[in-house]
């Protein structure tokens, strides 16, 4: 590849990655706003939000099964100039949103308390956490609609539309959170549960906006409303075949973290460590955002190259996406490590718990660089439609290494918090 073509590849990657990066920052603000607004309600409220995040990640991981398959089929269809494949993937993906989203809502609602109990949540944490999860799960269809619609736009190479909608939704979320958490006028203060009300309401409006745009249609894709049309099981199987492995990988990863948090409940520090690790996981999401942005860029561009039967270009784009990501992540991880103390103090009022949170952030930062390169590589595999290795890798690293090593070090070294953090880095 010539030098000018090489620079062109980097520009194409960055052109798709930066809007997705900003989008992810705005999406993450939905969770960060929850943390910041409830911090004054005590460590139990902060712990409840932290534990709830791990539970809700399971729901978001399930939506990934549809979204990943959609971005692959849409991007490959665009690359091949096959509009029928693109529109078919869009239509069937939203049928899956309904078919899978409704039962997920019911199961999640009923399992809210048992899941938090399994995570060793204290009685005070349960009092905050269960109502939050109940409300959150009632908004499942809003979340799934937004995730899948964003995947459609990204698959066509349009990462700006999801960014614009995310900006509006995030602003609404912050305002609604404040109203429902603290109360305003005739609206009473709902505390932690109010954060869920604000988040679900904002996502509902965002989902409605996505549907309007897709029904109107774009240059590459359109959602054709055919209420009596049947399910195309062949296309559904293709979507799920591509998306199931990354979704199972995400479920395995987040399931491992639920067990990890449960093991931390045995550590003498209890709720304090839960709060510190909850903040650590939330801040880790900020540092991993560049990796997720480059994952989307790699999946889209590799998918379009594969659809156009340009396999050499697909390989080149995948390699350059990971290289550029590595350079960016080196700076992100270093900044997270240096700023650990002020970041922890922003989320946690208690000085001792904040100090523990800073320690957690530093340990997590050490592991972040390599994790990010893995995420970027998964994007290239997704664009090519070869997603099976993603699940195998996740099971080995999360269940075979993280949990096994956590249990071994905690038991063998006297249940010290540093043991669990060392296992995370390994």
C-alpha cells in the first residue's frame, strides 16, 4: 500500500472512530450522572449504583447479539451494493428487538432482587438497588431499539447521526435525573430510583427519534414497516450467528465480574470495597471508550471491504486500526494512572473509601492497555463475520484466569483486597 493510501486508511478509520468516541462519552454520561447525583446519599447508594451497573451490563450484552450481526450484514451489504440485504437486515433486527426484548424485560424484573442478593449486597444497598433495577428493566425495549438503530447507521458508515441523538438524550437524562433524584416542584424526590426514571425516560425519547429517522429512510438503509410481514428465519439466523459469539462473550465477561464482585463481598472491607470497585469499573469504561470507538470503525470498514471482495484492504484496515488504537491508549492509560486520586474523590465522599478507589483505579489502569488492543481486534473479526474466537478468548481470560486467580489469591493470602486487584491485572 502506498504512503498516500496508508494515510487515507488512517483518515477513514479516524473519521468513523471520533464520532463514535464522543457518542460513547455521552452514553456513559447516563451512568456517570447517576453516580455523581447519588454520591451525597451515602456509600450504600453508591454501592447500589455500582452493583446495578454490573447487572444492567448483562441486558446490554444481550442487545449486542442483534447489534453486532446488524453492523456486519449492513456494512457488507453497503460494500457489495446490495440494498435488499441492508433493508432486510434492518427489518429483521427490529423484529428481534421485540421477540427478545419482551421476555428479557420480564426475566430481568423478576430477577432483580435475587441478583443483588447473590452479589452480597447489604440490606441498605438492596433498598436502593432493587427499585432502580425494576424501573431500568421496564425500559428494556427503549435500550434495545437505540442500540440496534445506532448499529444500522454505523454499518452504513454514518457515525454522526448516533452522535447527534446521543447529545440530545444525554442532556435530557442529566436534567431528568436531577428532577427525579432530588425532586422539583410537584415531583417528589425518588433518590436512587429517580436516576433510573430519568434514564429510562431519556432513552425512550431517543428510541422514538431513531425509529422516525429509519422509517423515513437514509441513503443506504430504511426500516420498512410491515406489521403483517413474517420473520425471515434465514436472515435472523445470519444475524444471530454473527452476533451470538460476541454477545455470549460479553455475558461471560460481565457474568464473571458479577461473581468477582460477589467474592469481594467476603473481603472485610465489604461495602467500601464494593463502592471503590464500582467506581473503578465506571471509570474504566471511560478509559476503554477509544477501544470501543475503534472497534466500531474497524468492524464497519472491514465489513465494507469484505462486501466489496477486497480482502487485502480488509486486512490492512484491521491492522492499522489496532496500531492507531494502541498509540492512543498508551496516553489514556497513563493519564488514568496519574489522575487516580482526584478522580476517585470526585465520586466518593468518604476519604478512606476514596483512597481505596484510587488504588483500584491504578490497578485497573495497568490492565487497560492490553484489554483495549483485544477489543480493537474483535472489531476487525466482527466486520469479517468471524466472531467465534471472541467467545473462546473471553471464557479463558475471565473465567479461567480472573475468577480462578481471584479465589486462589484471596484464600491463599488472607482475603486482602490487593489479591483481587492483582488477579484483575493478570
